[in-house]
């Protein structure tokens, strides 16, 4: 009778161990990067009086180039892993009527 009880307990013990370990197993979540890469070293290169070509060389093509607001370029960068947003940054560069940098605004929408 003792052997019968031990044989029945063994599968239950294995099942309990397997079920408890599954809670630790999660699928790999790929980091998703969207938009332009906005780094602090690139922002430090930005100066008043730079041409649109120079800004394009540093940051690449702007994500938002509104045809109704030709004097404003918007760059956006977002990094998410699964449902969690790691960083979100937005850089708006304003040009004067001569097409050179007049000012810019960097917003950190979220930074974990």
C-alpha cells in the first residue's frame, strides 16, 4: 500500500513543480524603437544660425515636416518593450524666414 501512495504523489509533485516554474517563464519582448534617434551629444551640436541642411545632416529627416509650417521640424523618438514605454522624446526645431535655426524645444515625454 505504501508503494501505491508514493506512485500517486510523484506525478502530483512533478506537476506542482512544473506549474510553479511556468510563472517565471515569459516570452522575450523585443525593444521597439520608433522615430529618429535623439542623443544629447547631437543636441549639443545644435546652434542658432544653422541651415536646414546642417540640421538634416545631424538628425536626419524630420518625422513631421508640416507643409503648412515650413519653419518647424519635429523629431520624435520612442522606445517600448512589450507594453512598457522606456523613453519618449520630442525635439521641435524652429527656423526663421531665412531658413536658419532660430530656436528649439526638447521635451522628455517619459524617461524611465
